[in-house]
C-alpha cells in the first residue's frame, strides 16, 4: 500500500545485473577502512590495528515486519538501524554493511528502490558504506539479511559478561514506546480490515509510532562515552525488552540485580497508549521490545561522570553472584524478573 503507484517496473524486465546496478547507483564509500566496495567478487576492507565487530540479522516478512503498515523506506532504514545497534552495544563504531535481499515478483523494481533508499539514508546518517550483498527471488514475501561490520580499539570493546557486583545499571532513554506503537498499528490494521473506508487514527501518537517504525541506533552514546572518558563495564542493546536484556547481562556476568520500578524512564505518550490498551506501562518497558536503547553497567567510581546527565537513567544495580534478579516495585516489594521477551508478549496477546 505504500508502493509508488506511478510506475511499476517488473523485476523480470531488468535481470539481476541491471537490478543491482539500479539499486546501488547511489552507493558512496566514506569509510577509510573500505578499500574496495561493490563491484568485485568481494569487498576489501582494512581495519588497521582495530578489532572488527560483526553481526547479522535476518528479517522475514510476516514474522519480523508486516507490509500492511511498514512503509518500504522505513523497513530499509530500520533493518540497518537494528543491525548497527548491535555494534553500538559493543561500544564500537559501525563501518560497513552487506545486504542480502530475496523478493517475490509481487514487488516491483520501484519497491526495492524504496527499501534501498531507506537503507542508504541510515548509512548516510552513520557514515556507513554499503559494500556488498546479493539479490535473489523468493517464492513468497520478502527476506532481508543484513550483515554489519564495525570497529573499535581493543580496550574500548564492552561485552555482556564483564559487569561487577555493585555496578550501577543505566539505560540511555525511555522504554516501552515501540511496543505501544505496535499495539496501535495492530489495532488500526484490524479496523482497516473490517472497513477499508475508515482512515487510520494515528496522528495523536507520533512519538510511539516513530519509535516502532523508525528506531534510531544509539551510536551517539558510543561517542558520548568516548568524550566522557567512560567505558561501561557491560552493555547490551534493548531489542527484546528490559527484563530479558538485564537477565542476559546478569547471566553472562554471573550476577543478580535489583531494578527499581519508579526509576524506569517511560514517556508520557507511552503511558497514555498503554492505559488505552489496559496494560501497565512498566510491563511495556519490561516485556515489550524494539526500543533499541542501550542498557549498560558502570562502576560506582564513575557515578560522578553520569550523575545529572539528562540522557543517563540509573535504574538499579548489580548484586552478588547467587542473589536474585528482582524488580523492586513502587510499594517496595521485590518481584523476580522473568525473561518474557518480545515473542512471549505477542503470544500472550493472541491467546
Ligand atoms: Mg543485541
């Protein structure tokens, strides 16, 4: 429904080589580490003393995204953003991507150009080179696989497994918004299915919709850390909800934790929409997903560096090996955290 209706070029009209030429005609290389990008059998990269970070994500139509409300340009943008978020979560700088794309003939050349336009916009924003990929046909739907490379000096790389007891747990922004945005989109889709003449009522909640449709990877935080001379003791990006991500840090670092319900940052618009759907906003933050904020731990010795900085929210602390992973509620009760992630919440909703 978001395809450009003015012109439709069938994939079969072009053939693979011409298609690749057309999709990659706006690709430009900006990274020093890119020696050779698209155009040969493989890209040539040189990271010159840095360590290389690599991560892959696969997005499947109907599983990870829904074409009925995901504009193609947004899909391309988001696919790149969620990948580079994983590099940011290692405290690295994203540098190159390679793109695998499989599509059915339901998609036109113009539709694929929209996806590429979104991907290249994300690349431009973060100075990333698109250095390779493959395009092929699929029998049904669209599959998009992106591999991202990043770089970091060995001393700067932050893992999940290196938190210490007593470290502060910090998050880079508000949580739960993307999930409430998804709830709105799902509801509008149902309304539209029943009566296509009804126009979606989405204008009242721009922030939560932007969070689900156009997430931003927090590469800016990596630069902030460098400016502040701060290296987190452990880090992860929030793709599956706060509860499951903090449990990853706890398990990988063999520690417990205490999170404080009243410290979890939640935007007022998220609260409004959550209440519209009769869901506790904190549940959206804990068990929703796709906020792509960074969740990290810092030594208490670094408290002064982050204290009073608007973009750092201290939400708890790590506790000793063997101690529970708990949420301390507003009333002071300790509730065990459970790793109910993104998929879990979706299943429960449909049950
Ligand atoms: Mg991740």
